[in-house]
C-alpha cells in the first residue's frame, strides 16, 4: 500500500502536496511536514494502521485537484 501512496503523492501538484503534508501532520500528530514527507512518504515507513486512512485522504485531495484543474480549463 505504501507504493500506492507514493504514486498518489507524486501525482499531486505543489499546492496539493503541501495540503496533504499538513493534513498528515495534524491528523496523526506528527512532528513536522518534513518528517511526514521524508520518513512516511519517501521512506515508505507509514505505520500499517494509518495506511488506509492516508489512501482515503490522498484520493480525496487528488479528486479536488482534478476538479480545480477542470474548472480552470472551463473558465478559460
């Protein structure tokens, strides 16, 4: 599941990534966004009991990202 999380994270734009890291920090009481990115996402050391929730969070953020991009295209 960690590979799936890494793939979703790589599909995020900068704004969505920052939001994702902030959510992880607050949701799981992490030390910092750098810790979340370095150890959990890049390092693949996400506690197993948190992985399913992170997948749901990332899926929702990616849906919002796609919606925003499509909204911009329609407006242009």
